[in-house]
C-alpha cells in the first residue's frame, strides 16, 4: 500500500501540515516542469487549508488550479467549491484568471462535465484515451466515506478510463460534476485532509475494512496510485488501531 498517514491534535494542525505538504509538492513540480497543476476539493474542511496556503509566502506564478468536483450551482453561490477557493485562496493571492480552470457548473451537468473534460484535454495536451497527471490532488472524505463526488455504490467508481463526468447523487437529490477514479489515481501526489468526529467510523472502515472502493470510495488510492498522504485530526482518527 502506497500511502502515508499522519494524525494531528486538531483540524488547524492537520490543515497546516497539509498546506506545507501541498506547497512543497507544487514547488518540486514547478522546478521540474516549469509549471504545476493542483485540483482542489470543496466542503467545509478545506477552508482552513486554503487560508493557510494563502497566508504562506509561496510564489504562485505557473500554478494552475482545477477542481476535483463541483456542485450544480453558479460560481457566486455559497455552495460553490469554486467560490470557497476563490474567497480563501485565489483572490487573496491574486491568481490570474489564466491560471484558473473551474468547472462551469452553472451549465447543464452533462454540458459542464464535457466542457471541463475538454479544458483538461486542452491544457494537458492529452492524446485520445490519455489521462491527465495532476501534480497534486487535494481530496476530502465525507462521513459516508465518499470522496470527490464519488458516493458509495456510484457505478463510475469502477471506471478507470474516463477523466470526469456528471453523476447523480440520489441521497442529495443533486447532480455533481466530478473527476473520476482514473484521473484521481493518475495524480503524482494526493493530499487527503480529513477532520472531525463525524468521520471516525468511516476513517476506521477506510483503513481497516477490506478494500472495496464501491463501499468506501475514499479507499481509492490506498493501493493503486502514486503517493497518497493522509492528514487526519485526532477526532477523525479516534477509532483507528494504532
Ligand atoms: C464536496 C467535496 C467532497 C468533500 C467531502 C468532505 O464538494 O463536497 O469535494 O468530496 O471533500 O464532502 O466534506 P467536508 O469537508 O465538509 O466534511
């Protein structure tokens, strides 16, 4: 299994360490490739992370921002993952529009997913059937062990060839646009930031239950990908065997 796991006293400490890990990885990638790419997740946990990244003295030229998933709302909606990142990171550090590749989730789900796939294909200059290799993917995990917008029993969890798609999340009565396992697993580095006691049961399942991503989507990456680093707080890790 190619993952590391670190446990911190609280969510701010986990976010600080995760921010450092991401910035170091972006610096290395930019040094090696002249530019670097990161895909961000949404939800509530990333706010601390994005604020830490914005508060650093990191130089942001050549860093291109993408999203792991998005809710079906316009970019000025409080539910928007783009809005979260823009307000806590992109705007505070003046990231130029040319480095921002958001999911146009104000469009119909299928159209938004198609447009995003085309933008990723264009940016990464992909051949047909080729997957993008993000330098860093930041992922979270929900209380039901979902990650990105891949919720338990989602059929596309078994897919390894597609880049992104619109998925219907019945439990939320909502469409989501999400990167798919092939693109998630192709990343050079994955930073999993998971905090809060509402995650303790799913954290234990992800690490200690048999490998079954259809049941525990956040297990994606525990076995078959590049480098996955987990940043947990004590509350989320409370039930883990140590
Ligand atoms: C989203 C996310 C999702 C998130 C988890 C955890 O759009 O909701 O990208 O995958 O990482 O839902 O969310 P919290 O941080 O709010 O617990």
